[in-house]
């Protein structure tokens, strides 16, 4: 499907739904009590770092799903973009290949 302004609007709406899903996932993980459990394992002096560690652990699967959700939406709508990691891992294009 060619990229149009209509697809860009749909992409923004889908990204908004994805962000709501990510926020809902965080709230679900907060309700499980995992954050409090990890915080309770550490001394009170380090409760803030324990909470940060717990959030990082619980949000890792959420961001993994977020990555593939965004790529699926972009593929479905035909929206092209540049991924940040392409600059590091993708081989540079040779100008002679374009001719």
C-alpha cells in the first residue's frame, strides 16, 4: 500500500493505542505486587534502586512487544521509516549499487 497522509494519521492513531497498551501493561504489572516484592528484598536505604530494577525487569517484555507491534503497524499501513539501530547494524549502501 503506498504511503499517504491517510496512512500517516492511521499510524499515529495506532501508535496511540500502542502507548495505551504499554501503559496498561505497566499498570497490570504494578497490580501484581512484583515491584513491592523486589523493593522489600533490598534494605530500605536502597528501595528506590530496587523499584527502578523492578520496573526495568517488568517492562522489558512490554517494550519487546511494543517494538514488534510498531513494525507490524508500519508494514500493514505501508509507512516507511528509519530505524535508529539501522545506522549501527545495517551495511552502508554503496553508491555504485544504485546505478
